[in-house]
C-alpha cells in the first residue's frame, strides 16, 4: 500500500515541477496527433491566429489546443474577457468544443507533434517538450521575442534550434530566413519559407461593392492609420510621422480626413489644430475593421525597424495593411528592410520612406489622379486575395504538419 501511495505522491510532485503558464503538464495515456499552444487564442483582435488555429483544428482530426490568456494585457484586454471570446468562438465552431483546453489544473500534453507561433511561446514550453520527448514545429514570426542581433533573443533561438525535439521552423520573411542561415542557427532543410501570413478568409470572400472612394460616392479623401501602441508616441509604428503628415495635409486640403485605429488617442500627440478632421476609433475586432475600411481611400503604415529594440522589426506587410488592401484600400507602406518580394510597387501598393514628406508626395499624387487611386485599389486587392488565400497560406502548413505526424505512427 505504501508503494502505491509513494507512486501517487511522485506523480503529483512531477506534475507540480512542470507547471507552465498556469497549467500542470503530464503525459497521459491518450495521445493526440497535433497539440497546439497559444497565449491569446481566440481573441478576435489576433485574426491570423484565429484563422490558422481554427483551420488546423478542423483539418487535423486528432488535435487540440492549449489556451492561456497571458497575452491579453498586451492588447489592453481584461483577462476576464477570454471566457466571452471563447463562447463567441464556439457559436461558429461548436464541432471544435472538445479540442479546446483552458485549465489551471492538469493538462495532458501527450502528442505526436507540438506546434505554436513566436519564439517566446516555443521557448516557454521547451522544458516539458524535451522532458517528455515531444517533437515540435513552430512559426518564427517577427516580434514575440524575436529580435535580430539581440543577445537574449539569440540565446532563445540557439536553445530552441539546438533541441533534439526541434523538427522544422516556418518563416514568413526572407529577412528572417537569411538571418537564421547567416548565423548558423539551423540548416536550410529545416526551414519552410511561406511568405506573408494567415488571414481570416472572410476578409477575402467579402463583398465590397458598397465601398466608397474619393469622388466615387463621397467628396472626402479619407486616410487611416492602424496599429497597436507600444510606445508613448508610437514611433515604432510611425504614428508620430503620420500626425506630422496629417497637420501638413490638413493645412492645404479642406476635404481630407484622418482616422486612427488602434491604441492611440488625442492625448498621445497634440492634434488640437486638426481636431475637426481627425477621428479615433480605439482597438477594433479584426472582423469589424471592414466597416471602417469601406470608406477609407488609403492606409498609411510608416513603421520603423529596430526602434522598440536593437533588433526588433515588423513583418511585411502588417496584418492591418493586409486587411485594408483586401477591403480595396490603397496601402502606402515603408519597407526599410527590403522585405517585399511579391508586390509590384505603384501598381499593387505604394512603398515610401518613413518620413512625412514621402507620404505627402504620394498622397497628393493620388488626390490629383483618382484613376490611379482606383487602379491600385483594384490591382492590390486582387494580388492580396491571391497571396493570402488559404490555398497559398494554410495548405502548405497543413501538409508540413501532417508529413511530420506521419513519422510517428
């Protein structure tokens, strides 16, 4: 009897030592083919994760996802709202109910393959993945702890890629792939390059016949800026540059209007001189952006690399840019790191320097050439619809994961 008690005690002591992100890991008898982890799913503000994980759970039958709400404070969302987001998700995905695991207690992590996105998420789970010998694949997006030439980031990369459980990494930027190879973090055959990222397919399938453009259904020229707020003045996303541009344009064009979506307000940078021409929307659910975008003519994204940290950079283009383009908005964006290898400048989007004078030049040109505005709008939307279709984005991801799972029958 004492032996049984000792074994039980040993079991629970082992579990307690494997507490990760408010849940306790143990390797049970029941094994899934794919185990996903995420710290914000199914928050509607993160549209790419919402779409990707929903598609993976739907297409890989024996799968489940472990969810935490650790990232909610980052997007300024009360943690208590996670439960409501989960209920909203299940209204449209009832068939996935048994695949969603959000617990502070015991969680069976027995799986043939583990998957997550961002270096911080895979690094946080590495200890138990190695302990229980569970192979993993992850997507290395910009952000989420990944910074080039950063000591802390490089240590995480070395440890993750040096793990005996590492199998493949998906990268979405050529810049990321080149960085991994030039620093010998992993071998070329371990990298799967899929340009771009996943977006909700409702954005591609939507009907935009009711959208309004400058001199077509409306007399105003509407310019928007959409980004999360990580610094007081938003220099990393170019918010300071956008407001400088707005002041210059407002002084010369009575019919121009400015729209700010995301974490910024009139208190961040003084906009009192243009208060009658600027509107702030706050953070918006990804699915609701189209309501705003349908009246926008251009979206400006003058983001700057390496501002938040020595090696911090954004992917190209940002998710908010993609959503805008899919709604027929002309996207005017910076690309200091030369990450664009897909889109034709001045035909499908417009590339700028992250300076107000560069933005001003391009916007004035579009105001004087509404035909060009409409042509880039149409061409851009068609190209973005193709590149960000699930056929291009999700199909190779599913095939990659299935191929790895097949090795562990």
